[in-house]
C-alpha cells in the first residue's frame, strides 16, 4: 500500500475575497489518500502468487469463480496489453493523489463525517457504465481502463457521446458524482421536476466539491454544448412550462431530457443541434438559484422537498 499524506499548504490565491478565503481554509484540511494499484499487482504477479493476491483483495475473488479463470486472465495477452495501456496513462499514483486529495478535502469540509476511503484501481474490460464504484464508506473502486483518452482504440465501438468523457480529466468528476449519489435520496414522486431537482442537487455538490473544474465538464458537456444550453435557457424553460412538463409523470420525459444521449428531444427541427440532458441542466440552475436566495446549508439542501425548493428558488432563466 502506498499512502500519500496531504497536509496541503495554502493555495497561491490573489485577493482576500470570501471564495479565496474559503479555498484557503479547505486546502489546510489534513487528508490521507490511500491508493492500492490492484491493476498493477495483478498484471505483475506470477501464477503462483494468486493465493496472496486473493488474501489481500478478497472482494475481487468470489468463491464461486475457480482459480483457473483468474490464471487464464493473468496469462491473457489482451489483459496484459490493457495493463500496459493503463500504465502509460497512469504510471504511478501521483495523478490520482493530486486529484483525490483536494476532492476529499472539499467533501470533508461540507460533510465533516466523511472519511477518505482506501482507493483501489483495477481493470474492468472497459465497463464504462461502472467505472467508479463507492463500494462502502471505506472503499472506492476505480476502473482506470475507462480513462485512457477519448481517441483510444479500445473505445472505437462505443458511441461518441459516451467516449468524449473517457478522459483522465473526467476521473475526479465521476468520483464526485458517485459520492453525490450516496448523499442524495432518489426521487419518490417520479415527476419530471423531481428528477430535475435530484440531478440539480447532484450537480450542485459537484460544483462545490470541484470549484476549479468547468461547469461544462461537471455535467459532461463540451464547451459548445454548454454554450448552446446557456444561450437557449429561456426558450427551453418556456417549452417546459407551456407543455406543462414539470409535474408530469410521463416516463418518456426521462430519455428525452434526463438520460445521457447525443441530444435532447423536443421533437423539433432543432433537436440535432441541442445539448443533451437539459432536464439536468435546468435542475442545476434551479438549485443554484435556490441556494443563492435562501440561507441553506448543503446538508439541508439534500433533504429539501423538490417542489418546495422550486417554489423558493426564484429561478428565472437567463435571457
């Protein structure tokens, strides 16, 4: 196990504004970042070392799977090639430690009961739908083969709207998203507004936990997609209001405006030009407005009723 004890010094910030003071305070929070490179150890282990590996990482070796499967995997040329490709992008722990340290500091500041987990890296055969897993309060799993860069040959058969986020820079964003999902309860009323606010809360946590990351990156947009959403915010909001979508329970609204996709589906000529996940985008805008106009802590935000939040947000789309 390699441990990085981060007693980070104050950031070189100009000015004495509140934001700078806050980041200075957060940067002084002591955090221990513990990273285990299972991917490296598995790739470099001889067959006769399977026993010690199983003892060290029992969560990866369920009893129902015979040792012959793992031995075959160790000897697989594809597995060895994947391990080599991961090492090219992540040769050591420094990149991970540099990203995890500040993120864990920010989570700790806003949620003091948070404790930095042991982070274990692995190879999942490009299982991009499960690339970050918060396995428990003390264990975080990262599949590094999902962050080799959007132009990597391993991703040639994956849809482009997914591949554009399979970059190393996406790793802290996905980790923040995974932890946000742990803190926020799933919608219970199944209205479109509830879904919007759920993802709006999630994105707001990502916003305060990753203050130096662009808003476009947090939601998984390109800069052009973010700009489109900003410029058309008033029109899409008017569409939602005129079509009376906010309190609708139509499940068809989820794939149209919530799910990740190439674009949103208004069933208009502009669809192919639109940004995806606009329900999430507007939910984030509503939550931002709510937090700006109300004296509410992030902990209180998490349990605030979606409809009440919307009423108190005083949200007005930017023209």
